C-alpha cells in the first residue's frame, strides 16, 4: 500500500519541526517521492548523516510503504 504524501509530510514535520519541506510525487503513484528538506538539524552533519536522520524519521517505512525517496537535504542559508 503506497504512502500518502500527507503521511510522509507528517513524519518529516514531526522529526524536523523547523524545516522547510517540499515533496514531489515523481510517478503519481504515491510510491516514488522527492523530498527537499532544509533544517538546522542538519548543521555540521555529512550528507550521509543527514539522510540517515531522514530515514530514521520515517520509522522503518522505507522499502515498505515507501518504495523510493530521492532526498535533497541542506541547512538554512545564513543571513
């Protein structure tokens, strides 16, 4: 069963309450998403560590309800 975009957004917002989150449904099937997440939680972390935080926020749903997730993570611009 695919993951609705609202569910995906809910998990990400819960984990990264300060984040700017943009989600695109790449295939229109609720199974393949791209998420762009800008959060201060990523400050000082490698890209791998940033992505690990996101996967942890999804509580084991990657590969099950959520088949594919292209991630773009970054910290807010200074200024």
